[in-house]
């Protein structure tokens, strides 16, 4: 029996809404997972993350492995007890961070060797060690280690990375000793549909609890991203959760839900919240913009979050300008609320059979692009 | 009629507990005022500050004058509407910050000219402009502008500053046009009892709504601070609130309450919270200490704050070490809770007539000095 199961309650076109059952409780899908890189969603107490509507969070295996180390986390009862987040936790494999953060990286067929970005210590990550770390953390949904070396448009590199990812699938599965922890495989292949098809066939066949689309939105351009998402969303196994990794903007999530994806994570709401860029129903608002100096209204008049209910744009602008810690926190709260509320509204629209109209209306308003800033 | 009134409910020795009635609601005394320098208690939402037990906060006139400026704050409905804090706000006069932060400062009998520390713009503060700024902010308790140039032990400088402060008293009072805003006078005079007596006589006679002891804990040594506090606390007018400005550690507050003070502010709980120094019933804990690396218990086992109920010392240490924003926020929450809970317990002990025993017990435990770190 699978460690997690997805029950679909309603579909609307390719979009679907359901419940992901995990050992730490249910998650309504489509679901957005706030990113808690180093064991906290930056600036927020766990209870606050829950109150904003999150039912599952993502933690980064690489960061926690480097600091404070999975041995300490396990000694203190696992990441749930350590961080105070009692709901399900999805951990990535650490692979993406090794390829984006670590130094002196060398990859071979067995794994990847690198110096970490904190202490410069030599470290090694293999499918076996990645799963071992994720299990030590107490992950509820683990990700298989993949090769993320493919660069946009380079077929040879994409093929090599996809091949290696495919060969590692069985090793990831074999390394799992915690039967209650789910394990998702990742489809790679860059912008090449035939490579992605090959990767998908292998990943779907291997019996993973869920299937993720990886290596998307890594510099290949918006149109190409949309094409890949629209092409492969509906082809991922329908009976298992479909996870679009590491993206994106609100409009990306709407499009991906329309293509049948169930799970999402992205640093944008938290990172942008820290840098004064707020997501609103009419697009991104750059709070530092001088036009908001004396704006008495909230960032988003339609928003019901604790920040918009309390703070004017002028006050938010003051907080960021003065370097007050409350600015980044308030921006994070607002942005997460916006993302999580968007997911809730998408679930309702799918259940009501009105997702197409919802999608068109939301995208049109987001496209007003209040400040016309690009993330 | 005074803009604020203090009703004493019980006394125990020189200590007293009561209610300060302000136009924005009552404040139980002795009261600690969290410092919200630039319009926010750093990192905390206003509702959170209230839930921690604060009934009044302090805002810094100098900082808000420099950025975003009192005109903007007034335009947006005053500091209460701007910041979302609905309870009473005490504002300082700006004088102390001019003397500690501003550049190219020159003082004359009319006021003080300086360059601000943010933009280096030339500015001038007089008793009249200080009161005007505080009123524009919507302050509920204003402080008279004083001369803070006295240095510990230098009689001539202390006398000059006290004299000027004394001469400014009437100008501060005459500048008030908002009858609902209280105005407190400040007793200066450094470490010289005769100068302080002279200052006190003038301040008490002038009909201020409350009287503050200023220029304390500015480098004159702990024993001397205690002596001044113990000497002058009981001599401040008994029928009006007595405010000990800008100090101190928990043990300082206990001693000052024993000397009859009613109101306190200090940056220590918030500033120390940001730098991983936590106040506990057994003294200061330096969370970064390696001994806490795998400490599964909370910072203070006796503490009921949201942080101690949820986070281990090991997790807090990880947050600070990893540079996670949640560390400074959690430390601030804990420290403010500790201060505000200490005030609550002091009020209860005074009401119960057991303050002497309470004081001895608390001081003995604080003196255990868990990490033996000095603030």
C-alpha cells in the first residue's frame, strides 16, 4: 500500500481537486507548499503558517544536512518536533541545491561530491544518502535524488542527466526503509519531449507514490515552460499525486492546475515578501514604489489577510524603507495568504465545475500588472 | 483636569500598584512599555504585542520625525492608525536620540540643531517643535524636551544641562495644544543629589501629568544607578505616575518598583531578543552558546510564552546560527513575555502585600546567572 494516497473528489477539464492522505493528516489538493528551507518558513511561527492555510510545508534536505545536520534533528525527535510544524512535510532530495549552491561539484554515476556553501566541508550525496537523510529528518514525502545538470536547450546534457536520473530511480526506491514515508520520482529531460517521455515512462513504472515534473523554469523561457507543463501535466499518472517542482508565479499555478497538477512549491511568495514585492489580485505590487508613500489603502483591497486588514501600503512602505523586521514578515504573511487563498479558490472552482471561467477571470486581472514588475 | 490619572490600588513599602487612565484605555501599573522605535515593536504585529501583555508602547519621536515624518503620520490618521496599535502610546521628546544618534549637534538656549543620522539633513528641535511633533503623531503621553548633555560625574555639565532643562519646562507646557495628551516632565541632574533635588522641585511644581527620572544608566555605574533610583523614586510626586526612563535589566525593574516607580521602558528585551540573549528566571541565556546545541528543553522551563511552549533551545540556537528571521522574532517574543510577566507578578505581589518576599526570591534566582553574561 502506498504511503500516501490521492482521492480525487472532482475534475474540471484536466484540473482536479482531491485529498492527499498522509501519515500526518490530509492535504486538500491542488496544494501549495510554503518553503521552509532551513527548518522554518522564514519569519513565521508554525502555528501562523497553519493559520494562513498551509497544510503541508517543504523543507530543504541540503540545507538541513549542512546545518544543523540530520543527526541532531533526529536526536531531537525529527523535523516535526524540532521545528514545531505538526503537519506533513515534504523534503526535496538535496540535488537541486547541490547544483545551485554548492562548490567544486563533481558528479559521477554513483552520486555527487561537493563542498557545502556554509563551511566548505567536503560532502557526498547519493540516492542512498539522500533517502537516509530525508528519513532521519522524518520526512512524510521524500523526493528521489535526480541529476539536475541539464541546461536549457542542450540536448546532450539533458539526455545525460535524464539517463542518470533514470538509472538512480531503483536505488532511491531500494534505499527507503521507512514504509510510512512516501517517495516521489522526478521526470527530467529538459525541453525535449522525447527525453521527458522516456523519463516519465520509467518513473511511472517504478511504483513511486507520486510523480514530479522537475527541471522546469530553470531558464528556458516562459512560453517553453508553459508548453512543457501543459504537455506533461495530463500525462503524469492520474491515480497518483502530480507535483510541479519549484515554480511559480500565481498565473503559473493557475495554468498548471489547469493541466492537472496537484502539488506546488515556490520560494517566490516568501522571497518576494522579504523584498517588498507583494502579490495581489491585480498583479505584483512593489511596495517601495514612491507612489505608495501616502497610500492609505491596503496592498490588496480584496485581500482578507491579517496584514491587509491592518496595514496601509504607506505603513508597509515605511517598514521596508526603515529596515524594520516587521516589513519582511508582513510581506511574507500577505504573499503566503495570497497563494494559499488562490489554491483554495481554485479547489472550489474545480469542485463547482467553473474552473475555466475562474481561470480566465483571475488571469485577466493578474495581467493588469499593477506595477508591471517582473519577479 | 489631568490628561492621565493614576489611581493607586495598593502599596507595599514604597512599591505601589494601580491603574493609569489614558484616553486610549487603562494601563495596569507598574507597567513596562515595549519600545517601538520607528513605529513597530521590531518584528511583531500590534495584536501580538497586546497578546504578550503590553498595554502601552513607546515610540521614538526622533526616528519618526526623520522617517517617515510626522506630517505623513498625521495625514494617515496618526501613529495609532498608521501602526495598527490601538492602545496608548508614549512618545519621548527626541532629545535623547539627538544626543546619541545625530551628527554635528549644537545646543543653545532655544533648542538643538543637528544633522539626522539617516539622510544627514539639517534639523532643529526645540521644546515647541518637539511637542508639535509628538502631537502630530497623536501621542497619548508626551515627554518634555530636556537637555541630555550631562556626562556622568561632571558637575558643571550636569548643572548646565539641568538648568537648561528647567528653563525649558514652561515652554514645553505652553506648547501643548492637545488637552487629551498628557505631558511628563523629566528630572535631570546626573549623579548630584542637590541638582536632582532642584530639578525635581521645578518639575513637580510645574503641573506636569507625570514626572520622569531621566539621565539614569548612562554610564555612571550600577551602584550609583541604584542609589539614584532608590533615592529619588520615593521623592517623585506620589499622586502622579513616576516614570524611570530607558532602563533596565529585570533586576533593575524589581528594584525600581521597590522604590515606587510606575512606568518603565527599555530596549534590552527587544534588542537582546534579536541578538540571541534571552532573559529567564535564572538569568540571561546566551542561546548561541555551544552547550545548547542539543538542548531539548526550552529557554526557560518556567516560562509560558509561545516560544518556550513550542521551541527547544537547540532549535532556537539553530535559527540564530542559520540566520533565520524567526530567531530574532522568537527571542523578542520570549523576552517581552518575560518582562511583561515579571511586571504582572510584581503587581500581584504588591496587591497581596508580599512584594518584599517576591523581590528577594526573584533577585536570588536571577542572580544564579545561568550564562553569566552581562547585557
